[in-house]
């Protein structure tokens, strides 16, 4: 468990790199899970990023789309806040 309350994003990245980066270890596994706050936070989540600021695509109610559909990806990535969020998340990951 990492108490990250005293870290800024750069310090947290550095800490994670120092703690987990090793040639003797397997690569870090990252799972992305979508959930609804009204159902509660997943109990096995280590980090949670609130992305409720992201626009919600209302494309076609007759069809069911997911984030794997190109139409949905284009819609989400068309907003500047999405790019900013992705850049900040990528900066947390070890290189």
C-alpha cells in the first residue's frame, strides 16, 4: 500500500519507479476497470481516477457501443480534456 497524499504526480512516479522497477521482476500489470460510484468503489482497486469530467457519448440508442468502437474513441478523444488526462496518466507510468 502506498500513501500518496504527500506526493505530487512527479514524486509518485519517481517513487513507483524506484520501488517496483527491477530487471529481476515481471513487468507491472495494469488493469483498467470502469464502475459506477452509485454501486460503490471496487474493493480490490489500488488506485482510482475519477473521470466523470469526460464527455459521455450518446451516439445511437438503438445500437450498443463500447470503448472498443472507433466511433466512441473518436468522440472521446475529440475533447481537449481527454488528451490532458491521458498525458497525465501516461506520466505516472514507468518508462
